[in-house]
């Protein structure tokens, strides 16, 4: 007899800007827990008025075991986050049940910011992208750097001078 397994997926991908500087605290066991918020926007055209509307959603994010990262996660910086949703519950002081849904980040890449210069000293506009991730995916294995392959000499001689470069 053929049996089917039930499948489920809990995957979140966010690309947005940090709403405030990240805050890192440590558990009693010494494990770093960084928290921050990410703002994502969506735009649409209102069918009735023809006007463009915009809405911002705020997401609470938790990143475990990355104590040095909070120095780079500054308000306004653009980040890419992959992770999963997690909902916690607790009873408040009046005995009411409260719920909070958060994104538990597995991967985070610092993309840029709003002109802020962080510890790396780089500036950056909204669309600047750093070529290296601040935090590598947990599945990535560190590799030894390989020297770049040298292109053939004829590739360099294309008749372009400094006067041809517009900046």
C-alpha cells in the first residue's frame, strides 16, 4: 500500500531596512541572542482613486550565536534575512495570554544602508551592496582563498584610456 507523508514548510525571506540598532544579550549559558526589527514595504495602485499607496510591515527578528554582528546591524541598513517563523506565548501581569510571532534568522546578509557609515567605514546609498556577507549561511563551509586567474594580456589592450572613463 502506498503511503503519503504530510509535508510542511516554514520559510521566511525578508529584504528590508533595520528599524533600530540591533541589541545583543547573552543567555545564562553565554549564548548570544541578537534582536532587531526589519521594515518591509509594498506599493500598489488604488483601483478607486488611481493613487499609489504604500504600506510598511515591521518584523521582529532573532539571530542566535552572532555576538559580533550587532556592531554592523545599525538603523537604516538594508539586510537580507532567511529564517523561520516562531510564535511564543506568555501570560501578562493581568493573566491575559499574549502571543508574539518572530522570525528566527538562519542566514543574514548585510546589503547596505541609507548613507550611514558603520564600523567598516563604508558609506552607501539605499542600493549599495556589500560584496561579502556579514554572516555566512550555516550550511556554508569556509574555503581557502584561491588566487584569481590572470586573463591573457590581449584582453587588457582594448584601446580604452583614462579619458574614456566617465567618472
